[in-house]
């Protein structure tokens, strides 16, 4: 690897451990490239709302987490369908679903 980023499989494992430590649960819905794949997070909260969170470039050329889609339980299939389309275009994509109490706080504390 030519950059200082950790392999994706280690980052995903760390996220799953952190969610577990905070009393949540997580599951990998799709595995991509273990070293250089990108990943998206599906966050389900107590209200049963599903949020798609993605790493996006920010104005200062760093990265930040952004909620790019949000659906209540009755419409969550829209997010899963979107993830399926993304995965068809990028087989290296990891899709990780997390069930946590405070999704906003988790995102704020997660390093991009």
C-alpha cells in the first residue's frame, strides 16, 4: 500500500468493535476488497429509521461523514436498492449495517 490508510477490513472490524462496546450491533452485508475497498454504513436507530452514511470530501480537502439518504422503516428498501446498485458498479464496496442508539453521536466520533 502506498498511502497511510489502514486496510478496509481492519477499519470495518474496528467499527464493529466500537459499536459492540457501546451496546449496539453490527453486521457486514457485503464484503469488498479487503485492503482498498470503500465502505458505506447503514445506521438504524431506536426510531427504526435507516440512514446511509458515506465518506465525502469536504471543502478543506479532507473527508467527513455525511448522511446521504434517510428513510423510515416502511421505505428502507429504497436504501437497500441503492446499495445494491452501488455494489453492482463497485464490487470492492463494503456495506455495513449498524444498530445503535445515537447515530448522530457515533458519526461525530467516527474518523473518516
